[in-house]
C-alpha cells in the first residue's frame, strides 16, 4: 500500500488533547480518548440555544437537528437506516430493555441462546429474562484452544425451540471475531432473532448489520472517540412489532417509543462528531458511508501491524507469558496471563511509567470461566487508531523490565 494511502497517525493524534499527557493508552476496549471537536460539539449543543424538541424557535430546532444528526451518523457507521437507530444510555441498558420487551411472548418450551465469548451485558439480561418467563438458556461454547466459539454442535443448540440468539461480534477480552453471519443463518433458519453486541467490534471494523445477519446491533460511541452513550440499530419494521414499557403520554412512533425521557441532545451531537472524525480519516470524496468504509480499511492495516509487533514482543518473553488471544479472526486486542507474577502488579508497574494497560475482569465473566482462569487474573492490551510505534515500544520495554 502506498504511503499516501496509509493512516496518518500523527495527524490523527493531533486531534486528541489528552494524548499530550504522555500516557501510552492501551485501554481502548474500555473507552477511547476523545478528540477536541467532539467535546466542542457537546459544549456547543449544550450551551444552546437549546430546549425540548419542536419546530417553533431555534432552540427547539437545534434539538431536532441533534437527534436527526445522531440517527444519520450512526446509520452511516453501521450500514443501517436512520429510522431504526435507537439512542440509549449504555449498551447494557439497551440490552436489558430489549430483552424485557422481546421476551413478553416467551415461556416454558422456548430457548434463548447465549455465548461463552460475550461480555456479561449480552449474557445476564437474557439469562435473567429467561428465568423470569420460564424459558431455557442454551450456550455456544468457547474453545480455549482456538480462542473462538466451537460451532461443531450448533444444530443441537439452535433448534426449533430457539427464540433468540445473543452473541458478540468481537470479544472485548480476547478480540475474537466469531462467525456471526454463519450463526445468524442458523438462527434465521429456525425463525429466531439475532441480537449482536457490537460494542468492541464497531471500533475496529466496517459494520454492515444486514451482512452480519443482525436483527439487533448495539454499540457504544465512547469506544470510538465519542461520549458515553449507546445506540441500537434494527429494522424499523421489526421495532414496530415490539411494545416496550413506556409512559402513557410518550409517543408510540419508532424509534422514539424505545427512548425513555428527554434525550441528551449534547451527547447525541458528540456522537455525530465522533463518526465524522472517523470519516475524515479517509477524506477523499464520496458519501460519509463510503469514507467510513475506507477509513476502517486504513485503521485495520495500522492496528494489525502494531498488533503483530506486540505479539512478537510477548513471544520474546517466553513461557512467563501466555497469550490467550489466538483466534484466526480478531481485533487488535490481546489478553494474556503471567506464569509467576500478578497482573494487577504489572498494571501498577506500567502505570508508574505512564503506560496504561489494565488488569481485571472487564465484565467478561463467562470467558474467564471457559478459559478456567480466576477472574481478574490477566492483562488486556487494546490498540486504538491513535496508538503509535512509540507507545508499543514503551509497553514492551515496560513488560520486559517488569519480568526482569
């Protein structure tokens, strides 16, 4: 690939005031740093004029424009329709709301399928709602040897009893990108819905919800430069068949029927600005959707190169480090454990050098169980588009010194 078609990391980093702190951030899976233009969009919208939405004065139309901008931007990012974009406080909140809504017609004799690869926000809501209505929970197992879901027995897990399959598009712990489209095809053959957690995936890949086979797809803008909020993408026709609990005076229109209370217009504007930052990585014309697709190609090449550098450095540490991120298809996120040292101690050691590589459970409760590891026993290194070679140098040098 020619130089002009590679990601200009220095230009991208210049958009993030926080990177001047000197911290080498490897905590992207937990939340990225925020560009100045995103903060400015939040402040500009919040300081108005701004009021409840309407069509009278400019403060009302500013609110309307923030909502329309958010739906349009997230639709472009996810390959979805603006009328099917639902705002949410977090992916966890959205998933609980959708789980309670779709399960209204479930009961004994119905199954819901979850996976051992998922963040708990896409496991516990389904397990709990199944318990509440008397449905059965079935599991897609994680194979520790491959770091991926074992689909050899999928026909015995997804059956005519299955009402919904919930799975991740990318593991926030291991980075694994399972075969979502294959699993969705099996679910749709038996008339089941597919709910995809795209929180980690969206930060590292061009998303097309239809190609994935996702009936519902949830993501969180703070994982890709935006403020703390979330969005759900679904077909508006599907959303129209669902009746969420809501206040009597609130609208029954889609997607608004799923959005409870007055919307935070400023956060919606910030999320829109974050999507535009990604699109500006590939500014050479075309629609925003076209530029987003090209931008993710540049990001993938950059992140994969740095991931290979980190993997090589970890391999040089020998058997004192075990890398559990080994799936064939994965994001630039690596989870590893130490043979004779504590991951929390490594986190503190690196932190003293302004290298942020967190240790913990990362809410990946089921993957830890499947890997037969104590919760909180490992370190996660996650790359972001603004990660550069000097960051990787500092990480690897810090780990070498820690193990010396």
